[in-house]
C-alpha cells in the first residue's frame, strides 16, 4: 500500500500532535513550579528582612 506524500504528512502530523501537547503540558508544569518556587523565595526573603 503506497501512501501519497499528503497522506504521509497527515499521518505524521496526527502522530506528533499528542506528543506536542505532552511537551507543552510539561513546559507549563515547569513554568508553574518555577513561579511557585520564586514566590516562596520572595516570601522567605521578606520574612527574613522583617525579622
């Protein structure tokens, strides 16, 4: 069964979309974690200064 270039591209695209979604999701998780860590650092710094 020979696939045309267009069909092949579409198949690759469909295969890659979930992968891209997963990568985007993990990037978002990292970003959120970084933000949380930075916020807690700021809180610690503020607490240390006020003491």
